[in-house]
């Protein structure tokens, strides 16, 4: 029987992978393969943080396959070319893969399919990346949803998710020649703080399962309130595992539902958590229907927004030198851990776009390079949501006050003190606004503004007025343009 090539993409796991299950039940040998194709994504090739994760995730997947008697074949180059070559070398009759939603990945899939069919191979694409396929969720008029609440309501009215499938135990793996993992050079230039990331993260399917267990036992109860507090470990930290497909959203959905069956008190936390998975679905839904999402404003009027692009301003924000502690703490958290808390992502993104009037694409690009969970759909949709240009976005006039956000969501100052030790000795009431603290308080805390900690780059009130004026200018320009 001719083997099937299982082409791993953003589904670096063995459980709940419909393509593998189908190959096993048909009894065909499987050639497991991963192709690092840096040309296809163009400007959206994985950044340094993502490459670090990918290296470790592939290592873990290769190990799982090895334990089952197989060998993950690694190749570099055009996915279509490499897969067709591999099929010729192994006499494979088909290529199977999971669906991906990045516009470049959709194009890549088409190329692979075209080349495969020309070579007389079958090509089969399976679901599993999302809970709901974008075509499945339609408004009454047949178009796509542009607001989250009705979108998620429609998702929740879909038939119950089928149970996830375990890793198929009886696959007959077929070896093929390939590169060593180090030849992919994914961790050739790791980000500076990556040296200690292995103590914070466990990439791979086993790490994802451990993170789910940890969250169910420690984080889910209290998620509703805890998720908003950056100084408290109240969220799941599952985003990189979900992005790389080490865990299917269906496995997570099921694990949460089963865990909550016996305890009615968990229902509010469960529903809030599932709604966050809903935002992931919504972001992919938007990207599918509006593939320009990573580069162009979803709301056309924002093409006229008078951004004031400035390299020095962007550098100060990226360096965590804005003089607003919550923003700077978030940037430090990102540099050091490859992650930033969701509330702080919102505040830092709002600060960049609304206080500093820098284009959201500049922040999106930097997050792309630095986040371990960098995800084209989630990142683009979230940046646009914060900037005001996105679907169902926060209204433009809602401009976060970073000091008030800090007082509200980090009331004890745990988060700011953790990431900005130079402010540690300030009393809580001055922690989020060091520039307003009396000189005696600053001196007692060892803080010298402009020396040990920067003065605020902009005054909040003035920045707010400037942002609102820019918004009015955009609105008028958009009206004139018709
Ligand atoms: C400016 C900005 C940029 C962002 N960029 C990314 C990104 O590149 N990749 C990414 O995965 N998330 C991104 N997010 C969304 C969110 O911040 C992260 O998903 C979340 O912080 C991950 O932490 P967690 O796994 O502990 O989340 P939890 O609170 O435990 O949530 C569970 C899961 O739900 C999903 N999720 C939660 N919130 C969102 C959201 N707002 N939008 C989409 N999915 C969500 C994630 O997959 C997450 O792992 C961004 C948010 C903002 C404001």
C-alpha cells in the first residue's frame, strides 16, 4: 500500500489530528514531515521568539514519533517542491495536512494541491485548527459576522463538538531522509532572554497537556476576576501551545467542560474562558474573510488617520522607557518572558497608538517578533481592536489612562514591582505615577526621575486631546473622500 505523507504545519501534536486518524484507519504507512518554508510567509515569516518555540516544539514532536517507532522528516525550502520530492522518494500516493488560515498558508496549500494533483497524488486537508470553520458561521443574510457577541452566540448554537481523538496507537511510520533539527537553524539567533525560557515554558504536546492540567487545578476557579490582574497568575498561558497546535481547541474545550460538570460554581469562569477561545475563533473568522487584516485597517476610514510615525518614539516604547510604569512593566515582561498579560497588551497597544500616535502596524510588527504566541489572526485583530480600526473595536474616544489602569488592575503594585525593581520602594499610591510623587517620597525610594526611571514621554491629558483631534481629522478626511 502506498504511504501517505502527513505534512505537519501548525498542528505539532499526535492527538486529535483527524488526518492521522484517517491514515491509521485506512491502514496506510505514514511519512511524517515538516517543511520549514520561509519564503511562503514573506514578511510574516516567524520572528525570533516564534522560531525559538518552533525549534523546541519540533524537537518534542520528533521525540514522540521516535518513541512510537517513527522518524520525523525535516526539510527546508518550498513546501510544494519538498513534498513532491519526498513523495517521489517514498512512493507516497497522498499528502494530508490540517487547514491553516494565514493568507500565505492558504496560498501555500493551493500550490501544494496543484503540484500534488499534477504529480498524480491525492491531497487532503482536514479540520482541527479551529472549533468552527469560518464558512460554518454565517449571519442570516449569509455574510460574515463583524461583531463578536452575535458571532459567539451563533457558534454556541452549533451542534456539540465531537469528542477529541487520542493519538492513533497503531500507525505504521515510514522513514525518509531529512535534515537534523539544528540544520533548520531555528534557534541560531535566539532573543537575548531565551536562555532562561526553558524554565518558564515547556513547548510541545506534553507541555501543553501539563499546562492545561495546571490551569484546571489552579487557574480556572477565579478566572473571571483573576484574568484581569496581571500581578496574579490568573490566566492559562496556553496561547503558544494553541498557536503551534500542540493542543487542539477541541481538546481544550472538552477538558474545560468535563472539569466543570460537577461544580456549578465553575460555570461563570468556564463561560468566560470559553469566550476567550471565542475571540480566537473570531480573529480567525475575520482573517479568513478579510485577508488584508494584518496590514490594512478593517475600517476603511482609518486609511486617513494622521499617524505621526517616529523612529525615536517607537524605540522608547519598545525599550520600556515611556515613564508610565504599567506600560514599561509590560514591555519588560515581554522582553524577559516572551509573553505579556492581556490587560497590559491592551494598555501598551493603546499607549502606542493613542498617546504616541504611532501606527498600529508598528506595534503589531514588534509583537510579531517578540511574542512566543505571535499569531497572525489574533495579533492583527487585537491591534486593530485597540487602535479603533478593527471589527467591533473599542470606540476611539475610549483612551486608556495607563496610571488609572495600573491602580485598578495592579492595586497592590505586584506586577509593576516585579518588572520595574527600580520603583519597588515607592509606596502604592505613587507607584503608577512616579512623576507626581513629592521629591521627598522619591528620594526615600531611591528614585531619580530622568536617571533611574524616565519622566513621562507625554502628558496623559494632552495626549488624549491630541488623539481625539487626530480622530476628528481622520473622520473629516474620510467624509471628504466620500
Ligand atoms: C495588542 C494585542 C496583541 C495580541 N497578540 C496576540 C497574539 O499574537 N497571539 C495570541 O494568541 N493572542 C494575542 N493577543 C490576545 C491575548 O492577549 C492573548 O491570547 C492572551 O494574553 C494569552 O494568554 P493566555 O493564554 O494566558 O490567555 P487566557 O486568558 O488563558 O485565554 C485562553 C486562550 O484564549 C485565546 N485568547 C484570549 N484572549 C484572546 C484575544 N483577545 N484574542 C484572541 N484570542 C484570545 C488565546 O488562545 C488564549 O490562550 C493579543 C492581544 C492584544 C491586546
